[in-house]
C-alpha cells in the first residue's frame, strides 16, 4: 500500500506550548531542555526562533525536510522553497508541494506539518529524500532517522538542528492565471517539472532547537 507505518513506540517530545496571544518577542525566559540536547522555545521566544532560522540562512545552508502524517503513517520530502515571516499578526511558515508528490496527500489529510533542518553533514540524507518517493521506499528507515512527535502528533526528526511545527491555516493552488510576470516563473512548470504547486500557510506553534 506504500508509505510508512509507525506504531505507538515513537516518543512524543515534551514542549512548552506557546501562547500565541502574547506579543512579546525577545524577552528572556528559561527554556525547557529536551532529550538529545534540544530546547523547546517558549511563547516569548517563538517569533525569535522563527527569525533565527531565517536570519542564519538555515534553509540556504541545508534544504529542510517537510514531513506530514501521524504516528501511524507519515512521509517526508526535501523542499527547496520555504518562506518564514509574520502574517495575520502570527509567525507563519509557508511551504509548496506539487500534487504529484507523495507528500501531497499527507499534507491534504493532516492538520499539522513540520519543517526540519538537519546538520550540514547530513546533505546525503536531504539529497536522498528529495530524489526518492515514499511510494517506493521507506525513506525514514533508509536514512536511519529517529521519529519524534510535536503538536497534533506531527512527526519530525530527532537528528534535526531546527524544527518548526506548524498548524495548517490556509491552502491555495498557484495558477498561471495569476502570474503577473511569467518569464521567471513558467520555466518551473514545463512537462519535465510537473504541475502547479499548492501553497500551505502554517502557524508556527512549536519551535525546537538543538
């Protein structure tokens, strides 16, 4: 039937759940230490953590892994496009997935998704997860990645340096009808590349940092 199935043996990483109603951003608070040396950032650090990922060019240094699903079944893929910022007065992360990708069905069915940045020395893993499909192989097993779970049982990887756990708020297809200047865009949508992406805007509800 394809895809990954994971029993209840996977561990749920503890985290301080941020209160998104608080607007204080860079106030110092004592962070909670997690197993494996990770730190769960509290409410006042949430936006600061998002901006740290962007400021330090984490996505340029290492393409992140987009993961969706739950404890029973999930899939991951390497993504080249990811946007961080503030929208509707909350910290958000926007990702883009083509309908042909196996991860697409997990993004459609899941309320939460995660974006994980692995260490630079894990480039072979990110290359593998971008080149292989979860329809054909268990990429998480093949790469020896360790599953953890955040809000809503959203899966991510213990080996990550940064993790954003996002609650899906908005989804919309990109389309040629809305291109204002086609020339730099249309090359990504020829027969060799595939269909138009669907964009997913997620509210960042948890941030993990090693």
